[in-house]
């Protein structure tokens, strides 16, 4: 299970870096979102996820890590999900405002435009 989680984190980080290096606002937002997913998986895997064990103490079982899973990474991931949602909403609003002000989706507001060739003589008629 650790190899699967580590592979998923690696793929998400690689895709996020690729998208964040592109020069479009939507790609940047999508890359940041993928990076937050990878971070959430990293935090969650730091708590050594165990299948079938509760994070809350129960009567009759000793309070050791052999009987329970660590609830702190789960709480941190839930908090990170809320923060990531708010961050994504803010970046979408900023990207929409930038698009409205600059008439382009390019990150720095300047898009290199390829000059169109002049029309041929037969196309002008």
C-alpha cells in the first residue's frame, strides 16, 4: 500500500509541476489543485494509515497504537481540504479578473501573437 500511495503522490506532483510551468491561468490553477491533492496524500500517509482500526478510543481496548490509528493526520487533511477549496476559489476569481483586464489567459498578461500573413491577390477580391 505504501508503494501505491508514494506512486500516486509522485505522479500528482509531476503533473502539478508540469501544469504550473505552463503559461496559462487555467493550467496554473489545475496544477495548484493537483499539488494540494498530493500534499493531502502526503499528510495522510504520514500517519501510517491502517485499514479497519478506528481513530477514536473505545472502552475495553487499551489505548495503544496497536488498536487505533492516529487521528491527527485525518484532522489535518480535513483542514487542508477546506483551505485548498478557498485558495482555489480565490485564484479562479483572480484569473477571471486578469482575463477581463488583459483580454488574454496568459499568466503575465502578454501573449506573443503570430503575425498573420498578408492576403494573396486572389483572396482580396
